[in-house]
C-alpha cells in the first residue's frame, strides 16, 4: 500500500520522461532552463517556499518588490494596471465579473466560456444572454463568435451592461473582432476577455493579435503557455477602479505562494528578454514539421487556410485533425503509449501545446509517431458527435435554480428536463448545458460519447444528473 499515493504517482510519471505537449507552459520545469536565472529558480524551488517576511512584500498590499514586478508586467502588456494571480485565471474571471457588474445586470456571455465564468455569473446573480456557438462541423471544433452572433445576442437583450468573451479558445483559435469590441465599448458596455490561452500573443506578430489593449479586464493564464508554475496567472486592467483591488483579494488566498509569484515574474522577464526571438523560432520549427506531417496524409495539422474566413489559429500549438471514422480520443491514448503527453482529445482530433523549449528532435518524435501510426488502431465505428450549435432553452437564470429541489435521473431519461447543475465535459471545461436550461438530444449524445470514451464529465455521476424536481 502506498504511503503517499499522489507524490509517488507524480514521481512515477516523472520517471517516464514523457514529451510534454500539454500544460503547464513550463513543461515540467524544462522552460526554466533558458538562462542562469531560470536554472537557479528551478534548482531552488523547495528552498524558496516562504511567506511574507522582511523585504519580500505582500501580494495583498504590494508596496515593494511585488509592486515593482506588477508595474513591469503592466509595461510589458501596455495596460493601465496588472496583477499577479496565484489562484489561476478562475480567480481573475471572478474578480473581473464582480468589479465590472452589479447584481441583476444583463450581460452577453459567449456560450463557449470557461466554467469559472459561469460560476461568476451565478455568484453575481447576473441575467444572461448567451451568444450562440459557431461550429466547424468538418473539423469538429467550436469557434469563437463573430459579429453576427454578437449582434443576434444584442438584439435579444434589453439593457446590456457588458459582454464576456473568450479569445483564443481551447483550440487556439481566435476571430478578428477588434472593431466590434471598440463598437461595444462606445455603447458603454464593459468588456471582459478571458484570454487564458493567449498570454504569449503580445510578443510577436507571428502569433495571433493580442486583445489586451481592448478589454476593460483581460485574464491570462501564464501557466498555460509561459514558463510559470501551475495556478500562475495575470489580470490586466484598462478600466481601473478600487473595486478591483477588493475583489482580487476576496477571491485569492491570503497565503499566496512565493514560488508561483516568482515564476510569474520570471515569465514576464522571459517575454521581455527572449520571447520574440524564441516564439518566432518556435513558429518556424512548428511550420516546418507541420508541412512534413501533413504530407503523410494520416492527420492534418490545421492552419488559418483550413478555418472559416476571419479566423486565425495559434501557430505555437498543433490542432491535429483526423478524417471521419477515426477517433481523436484513441489518438491521444496512442501518443501517451509512446510517451507523448498531449493536452486534450475530442472526437476528431487532439490538441498539442508546443513551447519554445521544444527541440528539433522532439518535433521529429511527433512526426515519427504519426508516420509509424497504424491508422487501424484509431478506427471508430461510432458516429463522431461534435459540439453542435447548442442553443438550449433557458427556463431559469443560473442563480435561480439553487432554491429549487432536485432529483437524480439517468442522462438517457432526461430529454427536455431542466438541469439543476451545469454539465461540463472536461476537457475543454465548457458547459454544454447550464443550470436552468432544458436538456436536448444533442447534449445527451455528447455526454454518452464522453462516457463511452472514459472521459470526465463534470455534473455526471455514474450516468445520473440532477434535474429540478418539478416542471416549470
């Protein structure tokens, strides 16, 4: 029997020496080897775990080195104010929602937002107008909304106070929405942008355009793509008020990790000193091996030309798309069997998150993995169920369902029932049905697909979900 099950399993996993093409962006510490400062940090991790003592400042009232570090961060991203977050982007999303809106405000919310956004909506008791999803059915991926979908949501609203967008999404895809954001701000709407997967965009024109200068509140998961420790994130603010200071403190631990904060400082330092060169070199390598892999005619790594007009993809990650009849979930398992750790799978493919620390040899390993792949291993008889244009009927606001009793029911018997809790396939961590909405056949099909492939679905317990007890 294990004496320390989690620790022992982590040590076992580390011993496998997998090629890490998933989060975090520090790639299990490899990214810290860029220079002597990073190496010293990695070598001293255990020794640097400390609390607020003389000269180390206080994250909840920064006046010294933390304030200096956050000021440098604001300069790097060219925003009015910047904050370190040690509770991940989720805490930044919550703080932004509470700072931007008051209870009862009507807000436009992108359907494909992260669960932390939904948590904030519920806690702040907001009225929600959902922005419809856009789906690329051929590739089997969802896309960020365009002006069309935003305008449709605006037309359904009566007195919108703001909008919450996600850019880029989990697949690394973003949409050219700059003019629409400017238009919305001119109308007086507050703009929150969950840019968790785009912390690196600001550094190079070879990457998609950063939106950090356009939003009132922009949240970046430094730990996803930069050399930061897990839970490390940034909150950038262009609409500064004292309220945001209060809410950041309210949603963040009073015992912040100096290890995480130090890694956030290093990530900013890394961007300033090496980011442009390193990411541009990464794009060159990634494009070179993308062309080689695509010539194998086994899987396609998506490019801008494969997307609908106006969309762009982060070239520092691989969105690997399979032909119909093959399973992305099986491809992820195949990669893991040969010690390549991918980020996530979906019906038609997988996502691999690259890093400037990836070497030519490691790209060759990806290439050979696909070249040597027996495609018969990935055959899938089941119909691929993708995220469709989900537009369930909202019966109750998400916060209203808490005062209504619930019962458990099998997902296959839940057609047209009203969900008590959100149902969230993870990854990508996006609700396919929210609390207070009716459950459709498409939702049931998606849940069954995830269950069939032994993937995690939050809100499902052995095939059962919670619905409100009485019909509304």
